[in-house]
C-alpha cells in the first residue's frame, strides 16, 4: 500500500532539503519513544524535525493500518458512507486521507491534534485531501454527533484512567461508528481488549474485526493482530536506514457502532498456509471460538473461495 498521490507529493515537498543524516537521527529518537511507550509529559512529536521524521518514517505505515481497518468496516457495512469525521490524535491528518479514500462522500472533518508541528503540516496537506470543510483543533468538542469517530495510535500514550475517560468521551460524540487502531503488539492488543469491554458495556455493537461480541478466545502468548505491507519511498528508506523497499505494519483495531451490523461467519486472524491442493486458515468464528481449519480441493467451491482469502479478511 502507498500513500495517496497528493499526500505523497505533499510529504516529499515538506522533506525537500532536509539532510538524510538529520532525518535518520530524528527518526531513531522518535522510534525509541514509541517503542518505549514513554509517558513523560512531553509530546512524541514536539518540534518540526520530529514531525518531518514522522512524515518520512511513520506516516506511510499508520496510513496503511488505518486504511486497512476502514476496509474491514466497509466490508461488513457496505451501506455505511460517513459524511462527518471526528479524529482524535490526528497527527498530520492520516485518518482524514484514509477516510476520504475509503468513503469519497466524506464532506467535513474535525481534527484534534495537540502538537503544533503536526497541525502545521496537517493543515498544509489537508486542502488536497478532497474533503471540503476541515477544522483543526487542540481539544475535542464537548458535544456533537459524528458519523465516524477515529482514534489511532493514541492509547499507548495514556494511562488506564485516561484511556477509559477518552474512549467514553469519544463514544458520546459518535453518532454511528467508532474506529480505534493500535500497534499490533501484545500490549496494543491488550488495550484494544480493554476498550472493547468498556464499549460493549456502553451498549456498542460489534462491527470488526470480531465476528461476535463474546470474550476473545485467544490465549496468551497468542494475540489478535493484522498486517499490511507498506511500500517505502526514498525518504522512508533514508529515515530508517533501510534497504528493503517495503515493510509490514502490524496493527490491532476495533470498530463498533450504534446499530447492529450483519457480522461475518468468521474472520481470518493469521496468515493462510497454502499447500498443494489445500489451505489452512486460522479463523475467529461467529460462535466465539477460534482455531485452525484445513480446507482441501475436495471441498469444491469452498476451496475455490477460501484459497483467495488473506489475513484479516471476513468470511461471509
């Protein structure tokens, strides 16, 4: 997956003239903060160089994860077409671009971002997104109703009480669907499980990825996460000191809605393992169970169907 062309061009322009060495050093500092999940009262992206490092090293991956999660929502709810977006922790407008790419009828967005450096770049990029009305703010509104509310890669920066309070606040601002995305680590998955429990207790209806609203059947050290391959630009390669032209972004996510959706029979929760005339799938089922299923060529039409499935796909 790549960034939309207009966004990629805007990022390239923002990085023009920045020394590769400086970009790589800033990227390394940013990566260390994210991996350590530091909560020292400082913004991860507190200045212009940190923001540029984010644009080069993290934006493509976070865009890919958010866009993939939106694809999953669209697959379960093909009639859902949000007009109004509220995104908390908007960064440079990642969810804005992903949402408009997924749902072209999106007309307006309120984007909440505390980092002035991130808001600066986001505001510069946003007019090219295709969304007509965009409002950047430092704090979420006290009231309102939004078709789609998003919260991506934010919960790891908060402690437990802050997370719960924020999720409750965002759910109160959700008229239809709330989407939360976190890193696809065991810790990120644990945070997703916590907010899943909280939201189901609030009356939220499951949309994705779970095909049920029962307790998660996975047992540690296993955890529910997904992956999206990201094409690396030249700046991305320089920022990470990498040579491979792609990377796999692992992510966990949760989508819930005010109204019930027709959930799939199951979801593929691991990479399919294909062999000669057979494919093994790791599935989470609508009955709340999870496990591996072997489908062979003898299964006829079912085999033809499942051999095309990928990690994260819903099975209807």
